[in-house]
C-alpha cells in the first residue's frame, strides 16, 4: 500500500510539473488567480489553453486581437469562475473563433483594412460594437443604449444625430465591410450579400 501511494504521489507530481511548464497563454509560475491555477493544474484544460495560445498567435498575424482577447478573458472569467468544464467549453469555442479569423483574414486581408478590425469587436455574445462607425448593435439592430454602455455616455445620441433619427436600425454595415440584416438574422461579407459571413452571423444572431 505504501509503495502504491508513493507511486501515485510521484505520478501526480509529475503531471503537475508538466502542466505548470506548458500553459501557452501565460506563465504558470506566475499564476495569481484561482482561474489561472485551475488552468495550470488541470492537464486537459492546460492543453486546450495552450492550443488557444497557438490559435491566437496565428490569427494575430493578420488582425489586431488585443482588445477582443481581453474582452473574451473578462467574459470567460465572469461566466465560468473556477469551473473547469465551463472553462474548457469556452476555450474550445474561442479556439474555433480564432482559427476562423486566421483562415478568413489570411484570404481577405488585402480586401479588409487591418485598422478596421481594431474597431469592430464583441463585448459579449450577441452584441457587436464598431468604434470607427460609432455604434453598437444586437440581434435586433443598432441600439442607442448599448452604444452608450460600451462606447461612452452620449455616443448613441451622437450617432443618431449624425445619421438621422428615422434611420432603419435593423440593417447596418460596419467599418470592416461586414453587412448585417436583422430581418433575416444574417451577416454578409459585403453589402451585395453574395456570401454569408458565418463568424459574425454566429456571434450576433446565434
């Protein structure tokens, strides 16, 4: 029994050491929060986090993702806390998003200006904001309340004053050329609607 116990302790210790040394998105030796310790101590979650780090690095070659990644981390922390299953699920979803960004941007970065990508972001699922265009929208369309909340008090009034209070808020284009129609709950790669943009459609309407 003593030998088995000792072997088990050695095995656990080895796993912990490997895990602590392998997280890609941050240094586990400097982990300071409960969530960071969960990521470092869970072998499977650690592997997912490392994979997300690779996906982030790949996507960042085409698009500036510092703001969106920071927003995603805040969203993940507030929703999951130290729940490992929740962290794994959200990390998997983020990997898919980053891989989609890398794939799409790799093909279209000449068409879409990188500066526009910095302006458009998702502060939460179902809400998109465009700093350059000056508005935020949800699945129903452009909303003054959301615009004020995420872009600053009075931003919504400023946007509608500039564009007209009677504008159709259910259909809108963003500074990255993505065009969304809330009537059909779909976003397109441009105003011609020739091709659906699945990334923005899923983030805004699903």
